[in-house]
C-alpha cells in the first residue's frame, strides 16, 4: 500500500515537489507522444507543419500506382467540374 | 510504351504515381529526342489531336525528321490535357541520365518508367520554384514513411 502511494504521489519523494511533478508530466507527455506517433520524424513533422494531411499520404502509400492514378483522376475531374461551375 | 516510344514520366504526375496527394493538370515526360522516337510518339498520340501550345493558332503537331532535329522541348495540348516532352531535366541531366534514375512501375498491366523518389526530389529542388515547395515536402515525407514501412 505504502509503495503504491509513493508511486502515485512523487511529491512526497521530493522537497521541491512542484518542479518534480512537472518534470514527470513532461517526460510522460514525451513518452506518450512517441507511443502514439511511431511514424514521427523530421520529414513527416515538416509535412504536418506545412499543412499536409499525412494520414492521406500514408493511405496513398498503401495503394498501388494504378489506384493512385485513378484517385488522382477523380480529384482532377471534381476540380474541373468546380472550376466550370464557377463560370456558370 | 506499346508503340515503342522511349520516355520517363517526370514532374508532378510522377509525384502522384509515387504517392503525392496533390492534383496536377499536365503530364511531363522526359523523352529520347531522336527523330525516330519523336516520330513514334507522334504516331502514338495522333488520335489525341495534339497541337503546339506555344504557337499562334495552335499549330497541329506535324513532325518530320528535319524538324525533330531542331527540337529541344515539345509543349503540346491534347484532347486529354497538356503533354510536355522534355529532353533535359534540371538537376538530373539528359534522357539517358533520367532513364537511369527511373524505376519500372506497373500500371494496368503496362510497365511504365517513372522517375524515382530521390531523383524526383533532386529535380524539384533544382527547379527551385515556390510552387514546388509542397511537392518536395510531400515527397520527402513519403520517402521517410516508405522506408519506415519497409
């Protein structure tokens, strides 16, 4: 019981409690970040920062080149329809 | 390809084949600019009614051996969109160098030559155009995601 209290409340272990808790929280956040984003790298982060939907890139990588071309053609046709509609 | 035309898909469309999510309206090809290859290409796309983009009155594509020897690039409009044929790619070089930097990719049962990811990034960087920035960012992310997937 005493052990679990100590684990849950690191404040007890450190006289400068607040800083210690914040350090633990920051470490946990970093750890969680690494766990939830195994793909995270400089290049991927750069794409996210640029505003690119990386989940769409990942989905596209899982497709065959033929499927990518078909999807591109659908997107191009849609863009063309929208462009024409603007001039109606 | 079936007509025996030597070309490599480059530019934005090569990016699409490699996995980019943007939309591009034209197709850029790096071609062998020998008269025999250009004449074979002319024959292969004749039913698409190709015309020169950059001539007054949109002149019909009518290549001869003599005119082929004078060409460096061909910018065409066809029934299915713009087709740009280039004999040199910035950052990579002439057709033979581009061909060496390409990979064979199967599309609907056809083996097409498409510029590889690294070379595509290199070429886009060499162009140094603001509009290529997004393509470079996407291509570099794709390269990393693919390497992690493998």
